[in-house]
C-alpha cells in the first residue's frame, strides 16, 4: 500500500467515526423535537347565547383561532359542558342549537355534567349523535343497554400534532336525584378514574386529563399519586363558599368565573412522558374580538327567538333581584311571586317550589319594562304545574329536604306560599325547622292539605322523594300548564310587577 492509498483509507475511517459520533450526540434540533409545547383551552357553563356585555361563543371562536395559529404548539380545546340547558331556546329545541354552535368551534372533546341530562337520557343521546366531536361520560351506566348512554363515550384519546391526551369525565351520584334519572346509574367515580386512566395510558395517552363538575374531595390525591396528570372544572359557586375546600395541587385547574376561559400551557418531554412548566390563567371572553361568522350563527338563533320573546308584558314598580345565592338561601321576592301565582292558579292551600327553578341571576329596577324574554330566562325549564294532597308531617319532611343543603347553595332550597316557616340553619340536617304555620296556626301533622308545586318536585326531583309518595290531584287539564306560562299570563293581566318579601321564611339564630 503506497502513501496515497494509506491516506485515503485513514480519511475514510476518520469520516466514519466522526459520523457515528455525531449520530450519538443529541443535537439541539433533536432535543427540540422531543420537547413539545402544549396549550389546552377550556371553557364551559355557556347555556345562554346572545348575552350582551359579556363574552360568549363568538368571542370564544376568536380566542380559539388565535390559539390554534400558534406555531410549534399542540392546541387542544376541551369543552366542559354544563350548557345544553337551561335557556329559553333550550326549552324549545332541547339544546340542539348549542351542539350546532359547538360543531363550528370544533372542540376536541366535551364532558358531560348533570345539566346535560336536563331533558333526560334519550335527548342527550340524540345530542351526542348530532355532535361532530366526542362527548364523554366515564361513570354513567345505562340499565337498558348495560353500557354507557347510547352515543356517549366512556373515555377518549384526542391527538394534535402528535401529542395524545386521554380524557376522563365523571359525575356525582346526586345527578340521579337532582334530575330524576330513571334509566342510568352513576358508578363509583374513584374506581372509574383509576381504571380509565390505566387503560388510556396503555392505549398510548401521554397526558391524562380529568374533567368534572362536582367538588370531589379526592382531586388532590389523584394528582399527587399521578393517577391523572391534570384536573379541570368550573366551580364559581364552590369557590365563593367559605366552608368549601378547593383542590390545592398546582395541576388542579378551577375556573372560578363564568364567561371566562382557562388557558393552560405546559411542556411534554415525549421521550420520558414528563410534564413540566405547567401554568394556567383565566381570561375573560369579552377581552377577545367577536368572530363574525359565529356572531352571525348566534344572531340567526336569537333573531328567531326574539320574535317570540321580545313582547313587553309589564313595568317594574319596585326593585327586585333573582340572584343565585338569594333564591337558594333565603326568602326572595320574585320567588314569592312565582309561588303565590301557582298557589292562586291551583286554588291550593300552599305552594312549594325549589329555588333552583329560577335561573336569571338578574337585578331589576323601578321603571324597567319586562318582556316575555325576561320571564323565560328566569324560568327556562319547562316545568308544569302539579297539585298534591299532602299531610302536615309530609310537608315538614319536604321542607327539611329543601333546607338540608343550604350551606352548599343548592337548588333544592324551598320557596313557599301560604305558610310561614321558621328554621335554624345551624341545626343538624333533618332538624332545622322550628315551626310551620298556616293562617297563624301550627300545621297539623295528620291533616291533609292541598299543595301546588311543579311536576319536577312532584316526581321526587331535587331530593323531594316524599312528594312522589303524595296522591296527585287532577287539575282538569289534559296537559297541565307550564309554570312560566301561568306566571306570564298573571303578570300581563296586572301590567305591573313589584314583588315583595313577607317574612314567610325566617331564619332563627337559636340552636337546638
């Protein structure tokens, strides 16, 4: 071998070794491709479209467009549900318009809350088939099919730019009693979460997200044990309660304002599955511009509804409000009006409605002109009038149920007519009522009274099972009238509206 051949051979060996060395050293581009930036945009609780002065679906569409245009970022849009009802339009189409709008927004997934069952299991099944995106309810079991409600998924893996996220969505068993669900069972949430998370990781999910709508006490534990990686919920009512313990883990996202979105940012090391740099913040939807296409879609729905609901019916002659905390924790003037109206219409001794039937969360001022829309927004559910024969003892049991969750600001809080109730909220559940009077006299435990209420409560909704045991009294109608229609007709005849308080629900500071 001459000198020239030796040099060529050595050069070949050198370049071969150099190339192998380069292959074994991670370059900046290799490391960069391994680390994936992720954005998760979350929104929920948007049942009413076309609201003024607050952000809605057109602003959410604009926000999503800006997030999806981010370079080198995998962007997911998770919709937390709580939106198919209640609203004036949902009372007509059972939430179809919300699915139509969401189809335009293209969520990666939607979770199910108990509010999605407002029109019961079969209507939710229809909405699921109308949706161009997966709808997940992980711990719902339909007794008829021995599986999930038709159209719903137990869990799902969604993918954007090579990143796979597994989604779990759970409900609390209170959905059964609150929404009178007859066909489904709510399975143990902790077991379902554990089993679903394991299955999703086996199927290749790199991140597991839990979506929920009830303040479960085990959220921090799930995150600390890495059963799931991120939890997301919207709980404005819980975050405002002094005694409510919210999750503290940094990966627990709690959206505490309505008409906001949650923006999560994180980095995923795709080689070892490690999540880092997770941060999140709330952003007001009204801070984003309105997307003209979605605005036009919303306007199409609201215009048709306006023709039905923009009819003036009365003038306000006294300020009043329907704030959520008020109708669910104390005597409320508007609730008095509703209860008085159904009692008078049914010619009953007394009336009982649940505070949760009133959903407007509004304040009204003297001189304001009220329309059918205002009342429809206050009473968006299609509740029908029902009349029962009830004993004094059964009435007390029903009222104790209504007062049993006053600390949680639940919708079962009783609003009444024809009786005066004194109660001590500090007493233990089941022993809070100190007196019930009718016409100034104590209620007779064995006497039968005529009670006007809603078909929802009459069938045992919101925990009022005792009412389901009471004999029904026929109203003389083939189809009982809806409470909202009875109220609108009454207001229209009076032409003015100025409801008042009358000390019919009095809280005592005494403790037994």
